[in-house]
């Protein structure tokens, strides 16, 4: 599927009505989801979505789940904690483009994977909370949880402003991670504290190699 | 919850050693036909615990359709691959419970979604 087509399909998905600030809830924007999955899809070196078992960690409304299915994932399991997000996720799954059984949802807390890798998958994709509000460090908790789940690789989205800090944390944890793409993220005016109409932030797509762990 | 998902999950109750497989107590089971992707099925043969898949099919009342032994990842027999495909992706527990094999802790499955949250006093 061409990137424009992918983006257009993803823009048909439903969005949060009452997003929760504490969970940094918002739908991953179609062009970002399309870029993330489009990047791996186009990559010869990291062709890691097609026919893979994927986990979408902190799946929210399922934008990355949908993007992974559109780019050939064999099966995606969304992991999500919040009941309202799960309701939106299931509503988006009803779209006729998705054969229901390629898309499962498990209700769980991402932190439960920090000490026990109780779920397995080939690849984990995630748009975690950025951890720049009063939840510092939650972004790297998602990376650690994802690293415990994946056997091939983790793809995770982070603010470019946190790159140096993440590099330090990854090195300390012994993770083999690198920034593979930079994107512009147009965070919509979802929350009241966003003063400007659309706030543009730079984000990094990180890839953590899990094959050698 | 499809059985591929079940096969990838364990109990994460603290302080236990036997985490897998989660026992299945089904209330509602349905079968939804899915597009057959032999490459994906072959790939999954190297990932799944085959005995647990057989056990899960028995718990759901669909025993007897899977081959006795786990096929290899280069299996080409379409009937065999389709039987595995059916078990992994087409049989779904809609309502019921997953049970930790050691502690007996029950995880409810509602609307096809297993709730794997532990209470605060359990973590």
C-alpha cells in the first residue's frame, strides 16, 4: 500500500472523545503512523512487519495496530490499560478493512512487563507517553517493557528533545538502540494547556534490536 | 481472544514458578473464518508451544483436528497448515476465564478481551 493511501485509510479511524491527560491519550496522527510503518515497509534491511506477530504496546485507539495490519502484519495484539481507549480500539477494529482475528486486545498494565516478560511477540511497536509532563521516565519504562516482549525488534516513538537522555538510559540498560528516522509530529490541540492551535514537535523513531539480547 | 494470543501469554502472578499455559475455562466460543496465510503459519510454528495449543483446543471443545506432532517450519502440506491456522486464528474465546496454573488466580475474558490486571495487593 502506498504511503498516501495508508495515511488516507488511517484517517478514517475514530478519535478519542474525552482524552485523559494523565495517560497522554491521543490518536497517533495518520501521517506519523503511516511514516512509521511505511519506513519499515520500505526498508530492505528492516523488513520486520510482514508476516510477523506484532504487539502494539499502549495501543490506545489502535492507529499503529491498523497501520501494521495494512502493511502486512500476520497478527497484532494491542496491549492497553484504559477501558475508554479499549472501547475506541474495538470500535476501530469494526472497520471492514480488518479481519477481526488478526487484531486481538489484551487489557494489561505496561509496567507488569518490567519484571516478568509474560507476553511474547516478534516485534513491538509503540507510541508511548512522552514522559515530559509529571510522568518523567514513563517513556523508557515502555521501552524496557517492549524489550522484554520482543524477540526481533522494538519500534518506539520519542521526542527528539529527549534523545540524549534516552541514549544514556539505553546504554546503561545494555540496549542496542538507534534513531532510524526523524519526523514532525503535529500534536492537535487536544488539551487545554496547548495554547497554539497545532503544536509541532520533532520526534524520533527508535529501533531497538532484540535479536541478540 | 484467539489461541495464538493465548499461546503467547503466561501468568504474571508474583512468586510462582509454573506460569504456562494459562488454563482456559470457556463460556462462549465462536469460530470466525480467516484468510489463510501459509507463510505466517509456518513462521508461527517456530514460535508456539504446540502441546499448549493442543491442550487449548481441547479446553475449547475442538480437539482432534490438529496433527499429533508439531509440523516443522518447512511444512508444505496445506491441510496440515490449515488445521494449525484454524487453531491459532479462527477459534476464539469470547467469554470465560483464564486461570493461573499454579496460584489458581482467575483472569476474566469479556467481549474477547482478557483482563490481565492484578490488584495492588498482588503486585
